[in-house]
C-alpha cells in the first residue's frame, strides 16, 4: 500500500514511517497539513491511504486536511493517528490512538483496507 504519513513531530513521524515500512508499505512522509495537501494535489491517486495527526501547528490540521483532500478524492481512506478520541469515524476513516504497537497499526490498516 502507498501511504502518505502526516505528522508534525519529527521523532513521531520517523517512528511512524519506520513502523509502516516494517509492515511492507511504501511510505511518503509529510511534516504538516500544507505539505500533505500539496502532495495530494500533485499525486493524490498515487496514495492508497492517508495517515494523519489531527492537531498540527499552522493553518491546516488533520480534520481540515481530510476535508479538503476529499473534495477531490472522495474515496480517500484515512487513519487519524492522534492522542485524542474526539473525531467522527466514517466508512472511510478510523481513529488509531497514540501510542500504539506495530500490531495495532497492522490491524487498523487491515480494517480500513476492507472498507
């Protein structure tokens, strides 16, 4: 699976990218919502999944990023990877709470891929 991984904390981003790569996925990191939106506009169809933090500095947090991305890619699958539990899940998105294990990430990816 080709995954765009959006996380503003460099250490968390590195660990998350490594976890996803260890599961056999091609992972493309982005340091924030603005960078991720640019990548999605350039190569949106190339990504099978968006993994994003919710709270990020700047004008574009995870919820806004997903809303803007889905305007052009309504079938975009999303895993919100965050410390909060206050997001609405739908048929194309789920919440994975930080911190999590490799097995939890694998299970979340399997669940969202099956939707």
